């Protein structure tokens, strides 16, 4: 049984390894078009020039120890007659200067290569980052509510960094290293004999095998460390986004404990990473040093026998040191390339995540003539096992104001999401002026509908920016006119920085009522023919709600308005009130008719009226007690 388990584990590891190799090849194939684009000849020219400078730089770097060797021989007075440099009459000073010049040229070509390739690499990063960012916005709401924002941001961040690393190190480290090793091997074979080449090849082979074997082990540890890093980052972002909730429940210590637990797991993985790095570095140093000692002992023996010059002894040492320097970084480069491929793989997985809602082929733009909204036997379920709407049919005439009410979970807000096409209906059809929402472009649909949600979320920018977001080409006068219509212009002018006042993250520097007015102004500036008010005042106090109702009534003039409401007192003037219960329409009519019908609406109205009266009496009692206390 134990043997079978081991075979199964080995097979699973083998399958995982093959899967990772396929994923790495896929990732490299995905990156190539960004580095060698067919529609940008200047990029391809820069890639070619950078490759030429790379080869020239390596050729010069490999030649430089030969000048060093000839200079040593010239100083020692035993330069062989066959030495071509000596034959050209270059003395020790000239050879030393030539050695210095080749070193300088090698560095110069390396930097020139980086300068040439810089625009290619940065262009690739920008294109990939923009493509990923745009794709994330195309994904459905269903996808976003199941993912954590911190995790998505880390996937993009690590993926883009991975591309940068891959471009710089795969092209400019691994490739040049292989070229340099081949050139050095050829020179050692030419100047010395096969024994030197065998020792060098065996030493480098063992070095590379050891490096890759240990690095494979370290990749698993590094992956665990990244997972813990992502977990800690998500917990931190989640806690900060819920700053007020943390304060309300005095939960700072709990949040700190959760974060510290995630960081403790990250710490344990990081310690493993550092220990394995020390083992890798020592093993690399041991192998390359043994190779160097063997080669130097062989060369020293031949110098004593007179078959090698002192310069050639020095040249062997120079070449061994020269190839050991890039080899020292091989483990790091290999590990980082593996990690970069993993990070990029996650980013490309995200790019390959299909959008749930896509425009139909050759879909036309939505044409709104009056703004009639029709739900024709609409059914919908977020999860097939739990239907939300059951055959809902409703028609909202152009310019009509319709309110949808009902208990929590009845499907009110779902209708709003379907109207904006965050989701597609699973049965029936939803139309605007006779056009099925699935047959028109999403951009045109979104342009024709304005939404004021229950809790307006603002960008961490100025009040002006947040209002102008409704229509980015609007001028100052149009923004101010929208603010006046939303009755917030005077308040904005009373602020020290006026329209340039920063609202803070999610608009936390403004009160709930002020945020809602900014949201109303933003939607007014958009000037849509259809308006959706999704419990736009339910999160506000009664006085603020009463004040904002005037703005909302003004906003609805001349538009088709669908109001999703919790407080019935805010929708008594609606042309039509629809009562939902368990995903079905149970009543429909105007306020007076529904009260007279003595049905579900009347029961809801009486309960809310009683609650409001109790709140009024409680407030009055508190006022009287305060007067007595004074």
C-alpha cells in the first residue's frame, strides 16, 4: 500500500511538472507578440540592434583575458613567439591599455543594449498592464463578487513585474551566459588541451544540476511564501476597507491578530526560503571552487614544467572567475524566471477568463425614443438551485415613475441589476423601447441609464472630479449647474477649497447626505433618459431623506424613473407601485388603490407608519427630557 501511495505521489508530481512546463511554454508564447509585434517595425528593429550589441559585448568580454595574459607574459619576459599580440609589437603598457579598453567596451555595449531595449520592454509592460486592467473591467459582476480586490491587484502587480523580469533576465542573462560559456569553452580548448575543457564542463554541469535541483525545491517554498503574502495583503486591505466597522465593534485587536497570524505563516515560509538560499549559495561556491582549484593546479603544474607561461596560468584563472560570476546568479535567475512564469501564468489565466456577458455579433447601439421599459415574463437565478424571479411581467411607460417595493430578498434590486445588464435574464426578456437588452451593445445601454444607488461610492479625488465623472467632456458651468440641481452647490462653495475639495477614499470625508447629493449631481450631468433609484435614500436619516427627495423629484422630471424603495413614504406619488414577494408580483397599482385593496401593500404601510410614529414619539420624549434637564 505504501509503495502504491509513493507511485501515485510520484505520478502526481510528474503530471504537475508537465503541466507547469506546458504553462511556461504558453506564457512565453503569449509574451512573444509584445516583444516582436507585427504592427510595430520600430520595436523589431530595436530588438535586433539590442541582440547585436549583446553579442558584440560578449565577444569583447571573452577576448579581454587574452590581452591580460599577453601583458603578464610581456612583463615576465616569456611571451611565446606565436603570440599574435606580441608579434604586432604591443608592449606590456599597450596590452594593459588594450585590456582596460576591452573591459570598458564590454560594459559600454551592455549599457547600450539596455538603453536600446528599454523602450521595447516598457512598451510591452504598458500594453500587458492595460490589457489586463481593461479585461478585468469587462468581467461580470458575478466574477468580481467572488474574488478579493487585494488578490486581483497582486495578480496584476506580480504578473507585470514577472514580464519585466523575464524580458531582462531570460534575454539578457540566460542567453548571454550560454553564449559566453560556449566561447570560453572554445578558447580553453584552443589554448590548452581537452583535460581543461572536461574539468570546466563537468564543474559547470554539476553546478547547473545542483542549482536547478535546489531551486526547484525553493520554488515550492517561494510559492507558499507568495500565497501567505497574498493572504496577508488581502486581510490588510479588507480590514482597511472596513475601517468604520472595525471601530464600531472595537475589533482592532481581532484584526491585528488575524493579520499577525497571516504574517506569522509568511515569516515561517520566508525563513525556509532564506535557509534554502544559504544552502544553495554554499553548494554553488563549493562546486565552482573545486573546479577552479583543479584547473589551477593543472595549470600550475604545467607552468613548473615549462609547457605553459605565467600569462596562460593567469588567463585560466581569469576565465574561471569570469564564468563563475554570472553562474553565481544562475540559481536566483532560474528561480525568479520560474516565479515570473508562475506569476505571468496567473495573469494570463485572468486574461483568458471569459467575460460572462458579451455583445452579440454586430449588435447595434440602443436607440431610446421614449424610454419604455418592459419585463416580459422575466425569470432569473444567481444560482440555478435558488431562483430569485419567477415570471415577472411589468411595463413602464415613457416618462412614467414606477416604484418597486417588497420585503428583503423579494428580488427588487435584482431587477435593477438586470436592467443595467450586470446579468442576463435566465428566462423571458427585458426590453427598452422594444429592443431586447441582449441584442444591443452594453456601452450604449449603460449610456442611457442613470443609477443612484443606496450608498454612493466616490473616487478618492475632488468633488469636481466626482461630479464630472458623469460626463467627462462637461465644462465647469455644466458641472456647477448639475450641483445646483442636486442642491449641493452652496455647500461646496462653503468649503475652503470649493470644488477642489478632496472627498477621501470612498468619499468618507463627506456625510451620507452629501455623498448622495454628489451622486445625484453626477447622474444629472450624465442626463440619461432612464433613471434607476436603487433605495437611494434608505441609508439616510429621515430629515436628510426628506431634503434629498426634492432633488430626486426634480431629477425625475421628463424621464422614465424606476424606484426600488424600502420606505413607502418616499414613493406615494409614483404613477404605479409594484409589490414583489418571493420573486413574484403580488400587487400593482397607485398608492390609494393599493391602500384600499387591503392587501400586502396596506400591511406594509401600516407597519411602517407605526414604526415611524413610535420613532417620532421617542424623539419627542427625548426632547422633553432634555428641556426638563435644562
